């Protein structure tokens, strides 16, 4: 490797002693930009195809966002006096958190987590109100 002093190169460029023919630089820039634009368009098309293939999964059963179904998953449909709501919330989040699911399911997972948190908070309030009576 060749030793290179970046500060001295920057000083030379800013000094004005180095002259570059502007037309040749512009032409070279246009050529390289055209190559990059074509490469970027190809990558973008490839990404669109892979995402389109991800969305079309007819055999895949999507998780329900129905509050009753989520309450059943949480075990909140049965009366529990000493339920460990923190454990229930952590277990549900471990399996359903948006950061832990496939990208095409993240929006659905976010809704499921919001519904589950709402249901757990309501069950917790009811349990506390029952204890206070």
C-alpha cells in the first residue's frame, strides 16, 4: 500500500493549484451516473419482485386481530383471581412483538400487541377493583 496523507491532499485541492478540466469531469460524471442509475433501477425491480412474492401467501394463516380471539390466546376469557399479568404480557410479546415477526406481518403484529395490552390492562383493573371491594 502507498502511504497517503489526506490532509495534504485536502489542502492541495482547496489551494486552487490543481486545475481540472470541467467538461471532461462532467462527462465522466454523467457516464458513471448513468451506470449507477441502471444498476439502481435493476436492484429496485428485484426488491419489488421479492416483496410481491412475500405478500402473496394464500396458504399462510394470518394471526387474528379480533379482541375475543386475542383474549382467548392470553387466557383472559377464564376468570383468574391471582393472574400474573406481567408474565402473560411478556409471553404474548415474545411470540407476537412486531420486531419478532416477518416484515409483511409487522402491521398486524402491532395491532395485536395494542389490543393485547388494552385487554391485559382492563383485566388488571377489574382484578384490582375486585380486591378493593
